[in-house]
């Protein structure tokens, strides 16, 4: 009996060790499935191009758009063929860190290290990011500083000021986390789905909720990896929100629409959408009980740059919005701009001005909302004293 148990333990240990071996994507490792190997390599090659473009954008402090999501689709095809490639796990972890599924990054990065502790020179930097997301500040700082001390100067230089910023964020995180507040967060189950539901706009009396979702609607988005992003509406009845309804073709098109702001009187809806790779701001007006087709703003606002999240001021004679033009206060990245209306009838606006360096930073500002009192701005930012990502 003891011999059998010992034999089982030896076999189990051997099998476990083999399952944790780093299996590289080499033709000689997959002689029995040449066709599967070929498809995996092709998927990785395409995904590498998306990942490279995404990382280049991140290092330049501009939006990576859908590059990381597209890369993940290709890498997952290869992952189904060979899950024990250290470099493939590393690449997946890298990509997930810059999506709204960041929580998936750590498991791939940890597996990459188990398969090959020297998988990539940037492994410690990305592990730092993954642990920072878990609010494990000390562990994240340890990896950041280890990367800082062991990496070549060119590798650190490629990150610009990002590495020092990450270390500062962990310090901010410790401070902010120590100042605890008792709050209640309730899941609006009637509204939320298994897909992405985001960018809510609420009427002043709280009775109407508009938001964006990529839930299943029978329309595949132009990127091909998810459903078309449409705008939905839900109403508060007897203390509960109703099942959301698609706002229809006056608002939603074959392009991805995102809610920006519902005006204070509830008669104007600001949205932004991507048309031919360009993000512009649009406005729809409520006529009676129907919303009219959304129309673009004047060329003083919608330029060759990308214009996204937006908000009116209290008098609705100024428009605040996010713009990624290269000559803002931060010199690069997304900044907040403001433009004042010149002619209400023709909807002509003056050329925009930066909201200033008290608001805009050298990193990205992510959204903006003007309080109806007119003297208070809420916005999200990667700069200031952020504890990581976009803080309010």
C-alpha cells in the first residue's frame, strides 16, 4: 500500500511539473498538430501588432482605443491551443491591464512567472500594476522598485514618467485607504446586464436613467468582437427601475454611441460616437415625446481630434468636453476644454479653450460633469493625487 501511494505521489509530482513547464511556440513542440500550430502562430502575429500599437499609445499617454481588446481575441485563440507558454501568458496579462477586465491580468502574469521567471524585462512592472489594482500597495511598490533598479535605462526611459507616477500612486493609495467612509453601493439589477453597462445620465428628479450598453442586440459592432454599443433608457416606477429599452434609430446607429449628459431640463441629450475612426460629439433634442435624430456640433468643436465625454454648464451656453489634441496644458493626452455658444439658432460655438492647468494634468482626464449650480466641476483624471487609473 505504501509503495502504491509513493508511486502515485511520484507520478502526480511528475505530471504537475510537466503541466507547469514552459512550452514555447516552436514547430518541433507540435508535430502532431501542424495545422493547429499554424493557426495559433497567425493569431499571435496579428495580436502582436495590436498589442504593440496599444502599448505605444499608453506610453504616449493617449487612448489605446480597441487595440488591447483586439489583441486579446487573437491571444485567446492561441491560448486554447497552448496554455503553457510563458510569453503568451505575459502578453495576455499586459493586454488585460489596459481593458475594463483588468481583474483578469494577475492570473496570467503570475502564471507567466511560474513558467519562466525571466519571461520579459517588463514582467515586474506589470506585476506591480496588477497588485496595485488589488490595492496591495506594498507588494506593488516592491515590484515597481525592483523593476526600477534592475532594468536598463532605455526600458525605464520608454515608460517616461509613468514608473515614478505608479510608485506615487501606491503612496496615495495607502493614505486614501486609511481615510475610510461608510457608504452603501446597491446594484441596480433591473438595469445591469452581463455585458458592459456604463456612462449613466440621470434626470434631475431621478425618474429617468439613460446609459450605454454593449448587451446583445442583434447588431455586431464594427470591431467584430462584441455587440454594437447602444443607448438605453429606464424609468423609476414605484421605487424600482424598469427593464431598459433601446432608444431607437433616432439615437442609435450602426456606430457605437455613448451617453455624455442629459441636460438639466431633460430636453437635450449629449452623446459621442465613433464615425470612421473619429470620435465626435452629437446632440439630440426631445420634441414632444420623441427624441430627434442626433446632429453633430459645429466644426469649432468637432475637429480632426477626438471629442468624447461632454457636459453643458448650468445656463447651457457653454460646452465642456474631453479632447485629445496635442497642445493642451498637459501637452499630450486627453484634456478638458470649454467652448461658448456664439449663435444658438445656428448652434455655432467659439473655438475652445483649455480648462487650465489647475484641472488638466500631464496625464489623461477622462470625463467631465458640470453641477447645475454652475460653480462646481466633477471630472476624472489619471493625474493629481490618483491612487491608480481614473479617480474622481
